[in-house]
C-alpha cells in the first residue's frame, strides 16, 4: 500500500503480482480501500481469468465507483511490469466524479452526446456552477480493437465544454484478439468508459512524444479509412513506397521498424504520431490510427526517449509542483522500443519518481485527438 494524504485528498495505490484472480483482487483491495472513495481505477494483464477477476473485484469493491481495463503492460508503484494488477483510489472532500459507459457496436453519437450532457449535469450539484476546464478533467478508456477511437474522442471532447480529455485504448498483451473494460462489476468489450473528475486540487493534462518531423513527406493516394488501411502512397503500392522512403526493402519492414519510423500528421499547427501496425498480404499498410486519402504524412525522426520523458515531467513539476498522482497512458510501441533498447527499467524509475499509475495502450487520446507512440497523462498536484 502506498497512501498519500493531504488536506482534502487521500490517495492510495497498490499492485498485486498474484496470478490467482481471487488473491490478486484481495491484495489490490487491501492496498487501495479507504472510506468515501470517489473513484478507483485498475489495470490488469489480459491473461487473467477475467470472469473470475470480475467476480472477485465485485465482491470486494461492492458499490465503489471502480473502472479498469486490460493492458499490454502495467505502470505500477514498482515500475513497469507485465502480468500484474495495479490501481489507485481517490477520496477527497471537494471532489465529485461521474462516470458513463458508451456502447461502440454501433457507436451512437446522439446517445453519446446525451450521456455526456447528463454526466456534466450530474457534476453541477445543487447551487454550483457548471463544471469547466478550470476545475474538471476527463479520463477516457476505449476498446483498443474497436477502430472507433477517433469518432468517440472527437464526439465526447466536442461536448465537454472545453474540459481537457486524456485517455488510452485498452490492450491485450499484443495479441490483438480482444480487449476488455471493467464497468459496473463486469468486463465488457466494444465499449468506452468516461470519468469526469471535478476538484479544487491543481491538475494539468499533458502529452509527450519522442519524435519530431523530418523533411520527408508523402501523400496517401489510396486508402480504406474504415479499416485504417493505406493501399497507395504517392501513387505507388503503400508498403513498397514507405520502405523506399525509410531506406529499406519491403521484407525488412517489422514492428520495430514501424516503431522506429512512424509517420506524423500536422493538425492545428502541431504534429501528432500515426503509427503503422503491419504490412498486409496485398502490400498495403495497416495503421493504428485513422487515415484517409489526401492526407500528407511526414516521416518522423526519433529523439532520445529518456531525455524527452524527463523534460516532460520537469515541465509538470515546474507548473504543478511534484505530482501526487499521474494517470498515465503509454503506447505499447513505446514499450516495445524500451525493451529493444534495454531502458524499460529506467523509464519505470521515472514513472515511480513521478507517481505514475497507468498502462501500455493500443493508442492514446488527448482532447479531440487519437494518437500513437505518445505518453498522455493527467497530473494531480497539491493545494498551495
């Protein structure tokens, strides 16, 4: 158990590496249970017996507002782990939390808007003003295999009245079979979970990516946006042209190559990463993010991941002071790169130092954008 208490805030974090779901749930509960929990969040390896874990969590947490999801790696108080169950709980006198579950099969934008409006109305307690960006933030978990992240995050953020939104896509240990999210006592697929937290504690939303745009640009000239598949780049077969631009042969394109040489799109004057998942049998490229014909893609150049991450958290500390908690969403492709370069333990130490609890994702959300190879987070600080 790792309790942090200050005036008006009680934070507890915990981790279990037990593989038995009953024992794991029991250990997590013992670590993070406290009176008057406003929000509890957990992340778990996808190879748990999920029905058994759901029963165990339901029995112990009962009426607690508990949400969670499966992962491709867990960011814990002990650092970056695999095969674990980790989480936190928040209790605060001046904190109000509302959560909603959105179905994605199909995704109903009208119903989603109605639920977001209802959620915000719930946070506007009797006699209080409406929640705003000054006192509220949103945290989103999405089925990472739904291919609906762009529509979901765009629709929700558009109706959050300027409130910052950060989140991640649930994962399944890089098996790409099924991802699960926990809500109201059950694991579910093809859903998204939104929690909006209203608090007088200082907080900030932030993102960082260890890539910068190069001078190499290409145009998508053939694509299937629904399936996130690019068939042609610069009028040539997509995989062949991409390989040429990064100086490789098509049979040399691997997940590590894609992690090292992602592409970027420019939106509103800022660059966001769009990652490639694989080469399809027909020579097309499968992307992890939305893609469409006519989009200009820029080949990204990597910078030092450790330096970039330390600079991001230095900015957080400068603006907020040492964070008591960071809700972190870290792309699985970053984790793969960490393993390749032997720096995962170093990154885990940075996360421990900055009190990050989170997971390796199949994609990240930042306000209205769904991105890849990015760390997104909400840092919560202390009252002055």
